[in-house]
């Protein structure tokens, strides 16, 4: 499911970036291309870093049979039935922490009655 993201940049925001933008203020086409280049880099860099992290943290899901390309590996990991997203891992961690706290509370209440 591809998504398209658009961002409107106000005159005030452009003025703040005036020192760094190529083409400011006269060449809107050059400024637009420069901003698009920067936005593309941010998204591409985020994807690369996420692919590296998913491979580092979740490679055990695939075992030893994984491709050399981190992007391909990341896609395979995310599609694997044993894969847990960040939301799922955090929910599981929270449930486990709450269960341990409840156990300690029960153990503590018995000990304080003695």
C-alpha cells in the first residue's frame, strides 16, 4: 500500500530556511527541487536505518536462511508469521511487566501478613 505525502511550506518557513536554500527567493523551481531532494533523502535514510534495525533485532525470525540485501531481509522478516511489530513487542513487554508486578504484589501481601 504505497502512500503519498505532501507538505505545504509557509512563507515564514521559507524565510527561516532562506540561508540554506538554493534558489531563494527568486527561483521557485530550484527551491522546490532542493526541498524535494532533502525530503527524499530523509525518507530514504529512515527506510535504510529501519531495515538495518529490523535485521539486527529480528533476524532470528528467519534463522540462517536470509538474503544479503537488508531491504529484502527486512521485508521477509516483516512478512514472517513470528514477526512482532514494535507495537506488539511493547504491548507484550508491558503485559509481562504488569504480570511480574502483580506477582510481586501478591507475594508481598502474603509476606506482610506473617
